C-alpha cells in the first residue's frame, strides 16, 4: 500500500471541554490540505466532549508550557479558549511572534483580537491573526472558511516558485 506524505501538524488549543463538532470541522478542513490537529492545553489532562448524548474523552498531546511551536504550521483556538485566557493568549502570542498564523474559531476570537489591539468580536465570529493583522468572518460557514483560507495560504507560500 502506498501512502502519501505525512500530514503537517497544527496545534489545536482546548481548555476544559471539547466542542466535538467544532473539532470535526477543523479536522475536515485541515485534512483537505494534508494537515492534522494535535490537541494542546494549558494543563495536562483528559478532556471531555459531547457528541449528542455520548461523552467522548480526549487526551492532550502537549501543554502550553512544553510546546515546541517549530513542530506546528499554525495554531487553532477552539471554542472554550477564553476560559483559559492566560494560557491561550500566551500560546497565540508565541505563534504570532514566530510568524505563524493563529486561527480562533467561534467563541474564542476575543483572545486574538486583544493581541491585534482591536475591539472584541462577537461570539459568532471566527478570526485569524496573520502578520499582526486580524481577519474576521461571522457568516454561517466561517469556521470552515477561515481554516481553509489560512491553511491554503500556507500551502501556496510553501509551494516552489514555477
């Protein structure tokens, strides 16, 4: 069996609980660009999520204190990032300072808006911080669109010049 190239990694910051639907959306958008999400948190823990009536447990791969950002192409802040705002902000700042995009899905855009020095967007806004500029969307498919646009940009930037 022939396998394609190994997927690149994107850090996905989660806090107390995991929004399973949001994580699935992120995974689907990342897979389209041969990337995969790796769960990162401010604490080493087994996190819980719900998918309908079913509870699902998730293991954190790395903590904010131990992360090596060089191993990741970007950072995604999932919905509950603001509940661990100090850790989420420190991680977003680290990635941003290294020139790596930071994507904040609905419910966490306020974390990167603070770094960009702009007003806090609504809870339905998804945003990306790229080179100090904040890009935001709050339409129905904003999570998918913002991930796809940012990761697509990374892919184009990495492509050899023709």
